[in-house]
């Protein structure tokens, strides 16, 4: 017997009596929903994410080469064989971590930029968003810098493509703000200078009296004030 009955908008009902398939009976016909399979898939993805989070901390602390699947399984409280139901190798764990990390940071950046039409505020938002990710994804960011080369070529190319997309968005935000006052090659150089400053946060000591928010403002001021000098020089060349 079903312990729960859910009515749909057509007046039919869903009876979750069996584990993988739920049948909807409606006045206009019968539909088959894969609710059970979706629930199982969601649970599996949550478990994979939990294991990957543990893997990220271990890779960040011990290094990819020094971390074994047994280490991850033990920390995740899985049997040595149990972890292989989720990942076939630690390389797959690494790829899962970095692929999801890049998706998250790209989404957060796009959401931040969508908040503002003002070009200067979009530059500020970009910097603050990047630095704000530091306490949330420290392990993932560190292994992106130090362990991505351990991925096989097909996975490595996918992660690099997402990094390039992040760089492209950053370049476009700066190009929109600086406009014609900077040459195209100068905007490209400023993009990598900015990313270099922002990425230095991952070597930052959380006990430092300068907070991430203060550091974001410092990087913003250095960028905007420093580029003013380049703009003046460019103006003098014309």
C-alpha cells in the first residue's frame, strides 16, 4: 500500500508504490514517470559530491600523487570496494572536482555581472566575486592550480576550455570599461595581471589582518588607479 498520494493538476494521482517507476492515472490517459530513478540519481550525485569534497581536501593537503583511493574511501567512511561504485579512479575524482568547481565559479561570476549595467561596478563585482570564492572553495582552487596537469588529455582540455571562458569574460568586462583608452593587447595584458593578483588570494593566510573584502578593494584600487597611468601615456602618444 502507498503511504502517500499526490494529486496532479489534471485531477489524476501519483501512487509511489514501487521503487523505480511511478504510475499516474488520469482521466485522459496514463503517464509513466521516472520519479524513482530520478530520486536514486539525485542521491547518487549527492554522495558523489560528498566524496569529491573529501577528495578535494585530501588532494589539497597531501597532493594528488600522495593520495590513494583507499585514503578517500577511509575518510568518506566507505569500504575499499565501495568507493568504486561512485568513481573508477582517483583521476575521475579529480576531474569531477575541477569540472564542477569551474561550473560553479562561472555561474557565480555570470550571476554577479548580471546585477550591474554600470561598467565600473561590473569590474568591482568581478574582483569581489573572485576573492569571495576563496573561503568557500579553497581546496578546489588550490588543486586547480597545482594538480590539473594530472588529468588525462581529454579531461585536461575540458577544464582548460572552462578556464579560458572565465578569462574571456574577464577580458570583456575590462574591455567594456576601458573602451578605446586601452589598446587590445593592453587589455589582454591587464586581464592576466588582474587574474594574477586575484589568484594570489589562494596563498593568503586566513589569519592575516587584511580581510578578503579589504583585499578585493585594494586590488580594485590598484587596477583602476594603475591603468589611469597607461591611459595617460596612450593619450600622450596620440
